[in-house]
C-alpha cells in the first residue's frame, strides 16, 4: 500500500508542478506589457549563438567589463532589461552592436524580481539556444575555462544530453575595508575582490523542486551571524538549453520542469559544475545597498539590504583568517566548490 500511496503522491506532485509552470508562463505573458524595447537587434542572433539575459539598474560602471568578459567567453548576443536606470546604463547598452535592450519603470518586486520579464524574453528569443542568466556582478567560471570557451562547454553538454548546468555563487571580497580601494569603470573587479570563503557552507535538498539549497560564506557570517538561515541562497542554475516551455521559478535558483534542477549526482558521484564569482563587495556597494533599501524592491521586505546597511556604516572588512585568495578554477575544484565531473 505504501508503494501505491507513494506513486499517487508522485503523480499529484507532478500535476501541481505542471500547473505552477503554466501559471508562471501565463504571468510572464501578461508582464510583457511592462517592458518595451529601445533597441532590438535580436534579428541578428545566429542559430548557435549563446545568449546572456540580464536585468540591471544603475550598473553603468560595471557594464564595460561585464560585456568584455562574456564576449571573450564566446557569448553571441546580450538581452538586457533596464529597470529605470538614471545613470546612463540603458543609453550605453543601446550603443553596443551585440546588445538588445528593453526598459521598464514597473516594479521589480512585482515582476518576481525581474524573472517574469526574463522568462518572457527567453520564451521569445531563447528557444533552442544555450541561455546564460546572470546579474551584472556575476561572472561564470567553469572547468577548463582558462583554455576553453563557453562553446566547448555547451557542445559537451549537448553531446552528453545535459540541458542545465549548475554553479555556486561564490562571494568575492577584498582584504581590508571595502571602501579602501575604489573600483574604476572597465576594471577587472577581481583585481580588488580576490578573496573568498573556502568553507562555511550549508547544503540541503529542496524536496519540492529537487534542487540543492546552499547558504553560508561571508554574507552569512558577517551580515546574518545570529540567523544564518536567513542568509541569501548561493545555489544557481544559470546556464540552460532553453525551451519555450521552461520557466525560472525563484531567480535562477530553480526551474520547471523539475528535472532541470538535478545538476548534481544523487548517487554519490560528481556532475560537472561551475561557480559564479560574485563581485558585489566593492566600494560601490554601500551606495547601492542604501539605494535598494530605500526602494524596497527586494525579497522579504528587503531584509537582506537592511542587514547590509546596518553593517556597512562601519565599512567592514570581510576578510578573516580562513579566507582564501582566488587563483583559478582548478583551486575551486580542489576545494570541492566546483567539479569537472567526467568532462576531460
């Protein structure tokens, strides 16, 4: 009887997740009215192009390096949603030959933190492409990225019939107070923020969606020391061979269909994975945190930005005696933060 009950529960769960996926797709369709293109060059996208999708607000200083980094990796086209920037971001992006830009003055929060907009744009323009969904302060590293581009990775994933690729968000930070070293436009942010936590991570499985849930690192120990369970999630599935019926559920933490979340080996082996080097903690962060706290457009009444704002008043030093200085992807593999799996 237990086996029968389990089978019935599995069918019910599958049905509910299908309804949820349909709901998010309908929601994205409705939210398409909140964004409008100011420059649409999607007709130049080639069939095998790797695409980047990104929402941004007031990130002008970061954009030159972000674009250069992913162009060098082999990205063919960028699709941005600019959420009411007033620092010239949209105008700068519109001048780029490989960038299409949509703008919106609507609520980032009510668009499920921008995912409704991106789900719609990926449905329209990402079908059949490998799509990388990242923020302007997230930089993907993966096995052999020092000698092989993204095309080599996606070709191997295609040959292995793998449709999604996981990456842990690795918070990078400088040694010393964040405000000590100013960040210059176009600069590699990891010339400044080149330290990370090699351990101090908590991992559990999300039973509903099947993805891993990872927390910890410098944000947990510095900004949420008394309640690390409230620290931001670090699990991401940023790279997906997109199909118009797919949908992101919660940022890039999980997707539907549920099988796309199985970017790990349940039987004790290792699947290939990467890291998103997170260049949040630069001298620009204090101003950004204060702005986002005032806007109140982030998750859970912006509790994350409240914690940032309280600590940032003292210009904290995230470095500690357990910090590791970043060298390359092989170092991250040795530490068990990412894996090359069976990709040789």
